[in-house]
């Protein structure tokens, strides 16, 4: 799956470089499908006018960085926040810092950006401060489902002048999603899932709740998130409730931070969970689900494979 | 002169002073004696305004004091507290200067006149040489003297003192009270002192008041107040007053 | 102050800094970035740090005098926890992102701080007086309540959790001239009022009773001092977050060096606080560039050992 993704990316980039009519610049070339200027509304309900595709982009949200690279605009980036580490090329871009919501504004100004892409982690106050410095900011809300993510990709495409690549990418992703849907439509059972975000306190682990992307994707992958019945977005579930629900699968979203299935078997009270007894505690790369870019499809496919391995021989 | 009529004070709904009436004369020291809990301190606090007077009259030279503002009262009545719990790092001069508080203008600047008064007060209490020292460095006797200086700097006709000799050696007790006596005469002050020690009281008071359970049991010159029978009853130990010397002494039988 | 303007993560040669400050070479296109950095970021930040440091240290010194307690600091009667609660409430209610909306969080923090202090004040009133110990106890109780309420809101929030935590850890994310314009009036009013309270604070050192007997209207001055100090503190906290140690340590150091006369101590604390916070801020910018450390960490790391050293060295009692 990943290979297809990378291949399409390479194809897109190569096309951008090789096709006649493109001006190679220090920044990667631009192809425009939509006539400019256009007006877009950003996540803070402000109307932003785009007259030219942005050439000097700073992204202060790791998923948005991924999206920029995915649509081929990686070369137009001049700055990124400290946590943007994917793809690997992103790490070579100038770091503008991150200290509890504040970025190094001097570095930002000095980079002379023509656009700053911000996600929900950025406060409106910071957006106002940037605007006050004469910098254009486009704020994107976190997506709650795949369609919203596709829309974000398209927006990022428009902003950076890579509409075509963005559209192509979205179509590819949609195809993958539909292919998956076809398979999942045939499943006979929908196993229950507990997705662990953090279990520093093993009697009250954190899990994604209702109306989160996680719940949505788990459902698309043919499972049921037991956290979905909890009303807030990032609730703690009690171990008692977990024992009552007795999920079929346990995914360790905190595997990136060192949690292993081995550790789980030693937690007090957890041994009685069926999933623990039958070895269905699986580590999971949380970045595939929390970085809401094209990799969501990777995450979705990984979930589906884990839940319904019989369909993915 | 300071006139008190029918003063009654309740604290926490308990009666502490009842029907207190007396006059304190100008240029004279009035010594208040009595056992613990008799209400001596409460009386001083009522006069200085810390306890509001709801029943009774307080007049200074026929001027009613009860309704006066805090600032006006501070220009008329100065209190010398006991020398405990003073901020240690305070400068003596600055502390005496606080006595000028009721006279300072809105910007709280001291004038040269204020400075003169401060200096004079220090001189009168023989503590000018202590002016630049810190309060915490002084002995108890010196502290009491500079507290007196502060009260003098307040330039009031009335001076109240609550057991000023408590922490002092005998020699300093005498020195302090000699000073107070001298100043009372010189400046025509109305001085009211609560004293624990009956001997000191008999030595320095021009008039005495014996309080028991919030009421005046005896009032007048020391000879009149210091009597065997009443003292023995009030203090609940046998007391004999020696009448041979001009100043009566008190010692248990 | 010049040092603060000259230093930052983007290297600007000193000559250039001076040129920008004195407006020469204005038309030079290459300088516009430097101009922006200096005029829109560094200078306002410098001023904000000066104001906040002055406010915290001035209030701290006033509180120590008022409560006659060396551990009193501007947060004692609830300003910090109230500000945190106000900010978190504003964040979780999800104000619309209009222009006014950008000021909502600091405004809410400010109101939270002031309301909390008023509550503490009101609860401690006993007749006409507000005894000091009651104030402190009420402050502790109300602070705990506010903190608990804040935690509760955080637990029950959804996407706002991160924003709220960001505020609690690092303070407001407003930069540029906005926070300066927002905080300055309150801080200036508060500090000017406090400066006129020097004599009153001196008198209050002797206790409420002696103060009254000396002719000081104790309730009036106590109220004024608390309000002025709270105003300044709330404005500082609303825009720079909860920075500790400045209000506690600077007045002590000043007292140690120059004595306990509040007519001198207040202005000295104000100046000392401004300098201290500015120095801490400069350090926070250069130590781990381009990362910036939260200023509160620097003040704690620098302030605490320095204070301990001072305590050991001074033999005389300075309180």
C-alpha cells in the first residue's frame, strides 16, 4: 500500500519537473488548474484571498507538513515546527520551534514566509499575532472523517499551487478506501476494539471517545471502538468498564512510547481480559492515525488487516 | 481634662466594662490597677478608639470624642504599646516618624517641622543617639523609650500606656516612669497608665483607679485607693499598706 | 534593555539594531524583516517583560508588607488560580474567532483573577475588618477550589484540552504589541497606586492596632493595596502566564540590601523585578535557540539558589 503511495508521489514530482512548460525555480514548479485569485474560508471562518500559490510556506502542524509533501509542495517549505518529522526531508527544513504553543516568531519573520499553515493546535491568539506581523495565516481544523481530510488535501493543493497533484492523490486515496469498503462489507462480525492512548495509570487508561477520527476509522475498518460510548473526546475509561466490555482486540497506540504487549500482561487486573489471554494485544503506530494526512489510509488499512486478517491474504 | 461617663463595653456579648465614670486631669498621671481580667486593657482600648463606644460618653475638654474620625482621634490620643512584636529591621528614626502619620499630607511627605518634632521627641526620651539604629538591635528598655518617643511625636494631649514596664529591669522601669512623670508635668499631658505593679503605681500615680470585674471599685489619690481591706478582697491575698512612709507601700501580710 | 532588543534567535548585528531604532535606512527593503523583528517583536516583548516583572515584584513586596509574612507573594490570595480558571473557562466555552475573540482568553484570565481575589476578600470580612490570617486561609481555600474546578474542566473538555494546557504551562500566545497594550494600563495604574502606599505599609508593619492608633484608616488602605496589587498581578498573569519567584524573591533581595522601609522598598522592588524578569527572558531566548524555554523555568532555576545563597550570607536579621 505504501509503495503505491510513494510511486504516485514520485510520478507526480517527476511529472512536475519534466513536463514542458514548467519553470524550474529554487522552489519546485507550480501547475495551476484553477484560475486565481480565489477566496477561501479557513478554519477560523476568515476569508483568505489567494492571488498566487505560496512559495515560502511555513507549516506549524505535523500533519499539514505531511500533506504539503504529499501534494508535492515540500520544496516550497521554508519552515516547520519542531514536531514535523515526516517525511524525512521535512527534518531538513528550518525549525521554528515549539514551546507550549509559542513558536519562535523571530525565526518565522526572518524566513519571510508568504503563508503559514496552522492546525487546531495553534491558538487563535497566535494567528492574530502572526497577522499583526503582516504574515498570512491559513488555519485548518482537524478532520473528523476521511472526507474532511480529502478536502484539506485539496485546500493545501490550492494554496501551494498543486491542485492537480492534490486531486490525483485524493482520487488514489479514495480508491483505496473504496476497495477497503468492499472487503469490509463482507465481514460477518465486527470485533470490539480498545485503542489505548495512554496507560500511565493502568486503572484509568486514555482512549479516543465519540466523534473522533479514531472511532470513525475503526468503524470503517470493520470494528467497534468501545470508547465511542463515552461522551468526551479523550476520556479515561475505568478498568472495570474495560473488563465488562472485554474487547476482542487491544491496540497499543502508545507503542511509540515504549508500551509493549509484554508490559500489558503484567498489569494488575488486565490478565482477565480475553484479548490479553488470547494474545490479541497489538502494538500500533499511532502516527498513522493521529497525523491526519494521507497516511490515514495506511492506518486504516493496518487496522483492517489486524481486525480481519482473513480478507487480506 | 478627659471625662468618661457611664461607659459600658461588651465583648463577644459579654459585659466587660460597666458604668465607668471618671475624670483624668491635665498634667497628672492616672494609674489603673486591678487583677487580670478586670478590664484595664479594654478601658484603654475603648479610649483610644480600638473598641467602638456605644454606651457612654468620652469628652476631652468638653469635646465629644466618640464621633471623631480616626485621624482626628490620633491627633488627640497616643498609645504606647508594649514593646513586643515590633518589625526588627525598622529604623528608629523612621519608626518615630510614624507618629506624625495623622499630620502628613496626601502625598505622605514629612516637612521640616515634622523632622524637628521627631528630633525633639527623641531628645526628650534621651534616645537621639539611637536614631539610626535598627529597632531589633535595641534592648527592651530602649525599645520602650523609642515607642514613647513615637507617641510624643504624635503631639497629643492624651497619653495612654498599657503596662509599659513589663519587660524591663527595675532600673529601667524607674527610668521610664520618671521620664513619663517629668513629661506629663512639662507638657501638661493627660497620662493614663495601666500598671501591674502596685508599688510602682503608688510611687508615680497622682490618682489611681482600682478596677474589678469591669467596675470601678475605688478612685482617687493613692492613699485613698490603697487600703488593706479593699485590696485584699480584690487581689484575693492578704495585703497590708504601710502608712508610715509618705508613700504607701504594699506587701503581703 | 538595549540588550534585550539586540538579542534574539535571529542574529542582527548591533549596528543594524541601532539603525533600525533610530529609523535610518528605513527605505531599505532588506531591512524590513529586521525592522519587523525589532519593532513588532522584540521591543514590545521587552516592554511586556519589564511591565510584568515590575508588576509581580511590586505586588509581591506590597503583599509581604500587608500580610507581614515573608512568604506572601502575588498569588497568595488566589490571583494565579483564578486567572487559570478564567482562561480555561474561556477556552472551553469556545469563543468565536472574531477580533475581540483574540483578547477573550487574557480578558477572562484577568477577570478570573480579580473575581477570585474579591471573593477571598469578601469571605474574610469580619465586620469592618479583614484580619490577615483569615485572608490567607481564605486564599488557600479558594485557590484550591479554583484549581480543582480547572482540572475538572480540563478533564471534561475535548479538543480544547491542548489549548488549555498550553495556556496553563506557558501563558498567553499573543505576541507583538497587543499584550503590551492590554496589560500596560492596569499595571501602570496598579503600580502608581502602590507607590503611594509606601508610608501606609510602613505603618501597617506595626500591626492593625498600632496602625489605627497612629491614625491610619486601616481598612481603606488595606483594600486599596490589595486592589492595586491584584490589578497589576492579574494583568501580568493574563498576558505572560503564571511566572513564579519574581514576586517572592525580588522584594526579599531588595529588603536584604536596602532595608525594610516601604517608601524605598516598593520602587526598588519594581525596578528589580523588571530587571530580573527581563534578564530571565533574555536567557530563555538564547539558551536553547531556536527553542525558547518558558520564562517561569528560568526564574525558578535562577532565583531559588540565589535566594538561598543570600540567606546564608546575611547574618543579620533582615525582616
